C-alpha cells in the first residue's frame, strides 16, 4: 500500500476517541498495510491510525526489530509506578520531554483474522503500547508531562515552524 503522511498537533483527528473496528474488510486490511508501511521508516516505534487520519482503533509498532500491528487494542495491565521517560511523537515533531509511563504494559486486541493478540513488554515496548493506546483515546503524550514540562512543550509547539 503506502507510507502515509503523519497528522500534526492541532489536527482534530488526533483529539478524537477512535471507533472500534467491528468488521474486518478490505478497507481495514489496507489500513493495516499502511500502518505497517508507515512504521517501517527509521526512528519510528509506533504509528496509530489517527496519526494517518483514520479514527479507528488500530496501531502498528516497530520495537527492537519486531514489526506488527493490533486492532481494537486495550491497555489491559500496567506494572510498577509511573516513571519519567524521554519521549517524543511523530505528531509533535522536534519535541522530546519526560512523560510519565509505567515500566511494563500489556495490550490485548485482535488481528486481521479475529484472533486474540496479546502484546506485552517493558522499556520501549511498554512505552510504545501506552503511547499508541493513548492516541486511540484522543490523547497526545503532552498530556503525560508534568505541568511545568507541558507549559514548556506548548511554548515549543507555538514557536515551531510546522505549527
């Protein structure tokens, strides 16, 4: 299919709560292929459907050389206390701040055949699972910053060349 352009902060699709995928058809198969193609580019750990303009519950990931996807993901479990971890977002280019994330996470969902998918991990995988499921709930990582960091990040957004 295609590498799709990434929607940037300010686009309303990034603030929308995404609809579940009720029917797996050619459109959903195409969406998954686009998500996989788009996440394969260097420096990308995940891409959520709203980041490519589609308000459906799906995301792809690319962590430690493992590329995959999940439909209708739900953040089922987190472990440990939330810790500050350096994070950025393709939809907020050029910014890097410490977001509060749990060190371990599990997401459940389905694949294109309707089979259950369980993704879990620590470190970057845990961070990606939380980051991408946030996107599907209309939340950007900026909401996971401390108030002082959020204020600084919003100033950076306003001063950026892409905003």
